[in-house]
């Protein structure tokens, strides 16, 4: 029994993901390890991790706690 292929039209709807942001006036304090691990989960390359960590620190969205809390960003990511 030979059946000919049937084409079924499929509509494509792009997914939009809403990311909730925290608008607290005080930036979240993280260790450098916690920050890098969190960013690494959503990044594909080391360059992307580095750029995102640098952006987050420079923007003031996070601040470092622990051993690197007083280290300038240029020494961490430079």
C-alpha cells in the first residue's frame, strides 16, 4: 500500500519570554563565583560570560561581596 506524502501547513509563532527585573535601589551582593556561575548558565561562550559580568558590574545592577568586593572591574575583566 503506497501512500503519497501529505503537506500540512504549520503556523509559526515566535515565543516571547518575559524576564522579571528587580527594581530594588540596593544592588544585589554576590561573590564573583556566584555571578560567573549564574551568567554561565545562560551564556554560550566565555566571551559572552565576560562581557555580561562586566556589564552587570559597571551598570551597578550587582555588587561584589567577598574577596573581590573592592577590586576594580579592570582587574577582574581586563
